[in-house]
C-alpha cells in the first residue's frame, strides 16, 4: 500500500514502541522505492523519545522529540486510544500480537485512520539497506519519493 512519509513514520513509531519486544525486537518495515525493496528506520526511537541529529552552535547534538513531532493528529489518536481500559488500547493490542502479518495489518489499520500527511520529522530512511542490491547506507533521502509498504522483516 502506498504511504506518505508521515504515515510510514507513524507506522515505525507504533512498531518500535508497542510491538512485542521478545518476538519483534529487530523487525523492520520493507518498502518499495523506485522499484527496489528497502529496509531501514523511518525514525530513531530511544524509549519514548524520537532522536534526530541537528547542528547547534558549534557542533552536532542529539535532539529528543516526542511522538507529537510526527504530527498532532497522530499524538491525539494514541491519546484517545489509550483512554480505553480494555484490549482496544493500541499499546495493549499491538503488544499482544504474535504473528507478523497481524502486526502489519493492525498497525496499518491504526495509522491509516490518522487523517494527516504532515510530519515535523526529517524525510530520511536511516540505516537504509537495499534488499535487491545489498547496498547499505547510513541514510536515504526519501523526500518526494513514492513509497509502498510491502512487508515486515522478522
């Protein structure tokens, strides 16, 4: 399914933050870009902070951002979901999934319901790896690229 950068970043956040750490610790998204299959990170997540590197005064620094940095509609969707005290909470639902295809479908269903294509994060695929050519890059600029989410690695 074709996705914009914001929805891919949302998907990656939910996957990393709420996915079962025992089963899906190293799971990554697989996307098609320009006819080639790539894996990587649409964001770098450290516990609950999104990490970006930026220039500050006279050197590079790590900037800690919250999920609201992706966009406020996504942040609100998670807040609304987590008000529930049942298995319908996004964190509980995603953590309970044990099959990669169900994980893919449930995260897709959640992020597709977010009606915003804006993102405050950089349009980069970090730790990019091309499955077709076996090229590994520290990042890939994905601004203005058409991308299709096709699978998850396990």
